[in-house]
């Protein structure tokens, strides 16, 4: 009977291990998240692995597949419970995949903002106010509309000073 197992990968080689295991016919799952990084003074959204150095593999424990997986490039070995590889509940894998799918559908994996999207200002004199995104102003700034004294006022603000509502 097939089951999910957790494989420990070599440093920064999760993608290599996933590709090699998929080429051998194994089903794999590598959960990912979107994280914000500042590179060269610019805010960038980058997709990163949720569990660094770990990969889920679906295989038959009776079929002798453990040796094939363990000898795959990028794989160090199995996460074990005692002397046996630890089996991961299928429900956990389904939950992780469902949450990842929900984030994609909600647009969390999309870079940037959409016109009309509501944002919250994080810094400056308008800290805590909500704003409406209108357009980009280069790579580091955006233009938003803020309601002040019952009128909409345009405001140019740095990307790092806003968050999605």
C-alpha cells in the first residue's frame, strides 16, 4: 500500500531531488510559500520552500523503493522514527496542498497589486490608514488614493510602507 514519506535532501537541492524522483516515476510534493526579500534595495516577492531541505515522496514501502529514493541525487536519506522511515499521514499532505492552492487562487502568489486593491499604510504620517492602489511609480514606489478630510488625495509611497488588507 502506498504511503507518504519525508525525505531529507542535501542543502538547497530540494528541486533537484524532486526532478530526479519524478523522472524515476515517484510522486513528490514540495510545499512552497511566497516570501518578501529585499535585494539591491528593491522589494521582491520570491517563492521559497516551506520546509527547507525536506521533500515528501509517495511510495510503496513493500516494493523496495526506499533504496532507489535514498540513492537519488539530491537526497540524503529518510526522516526516521526509530529504525523505520516515518510515514506521513495523507491527510497532512492534502491539507498542505489545499492551503497552497487557496493562496494561489487568492492571488497571494501574484506579484504586485491590482488597481482598486485596498492597502494599509504602515509608516509615515498616514500610518494605519487604508488606501486604494492606483498605479506603480517605478520599481520601488506606488501611487495610492487616501481619504483625508472627506476627499480622495493621491499619495506616492514606498512599497515597503504598505501591506495588503
